[in-house]
């Protein structure tokens, strides 16, 4: 009688192993298909640009950074409280070019250290 229980238990384990094997093969097949589809799609894409197609510097030379002092740009007020501002009435950024363009400098003795540096 005990042999029958073992046969039934082993049969269930065998079905579980076959199910896991079939699921694994299905996943491997899906991954292989996805890779082949990606390779096929990649073949239809244009290749990288050639040397003469690369971007070049403008004739005037490299473009340099510009430094300027900025100050907050206030939001314009509506004429009446019930009136709403529309997007085209707003400014494009939250800051504007400052009238004073001198950069603040440290004065001697004003630093955080004991000797002012």
C-alpha cells in the first residue's frame, strides 16, 4: 500500500517538473524571438553618421559662455482684481538682466577664517 502512495507522489512531482520545464522553454523561446525581432528592426535603422556628416564648429569659432548678473522679474499685475493674466502676458523667465553688472567681491578681513581669508 505504501508503494502506491509513493507512485502517486512521484507522478505529481513529475508533472510539476514537466510543467516547469515547459514554462522555461516557453520563456526561452519568447526571449529568442524578441532578440531576433530587435536585430531585424536594427537592420532597418540608419547607421551612425560618417566623418564628413559630423557636426563642425561655426566659421566664427567656438561659442563661449556669457556671464551676467540677474535679478528677479516681478509678475505683472492685472489692471483689475477680477481680470486674469493670460500666458502671453507673462514674461518668458523668472529673472531679467540686472542694471548693475559688477560682481560682488570679498573685502579683506570679511572672510569666515580667523585672519579673514
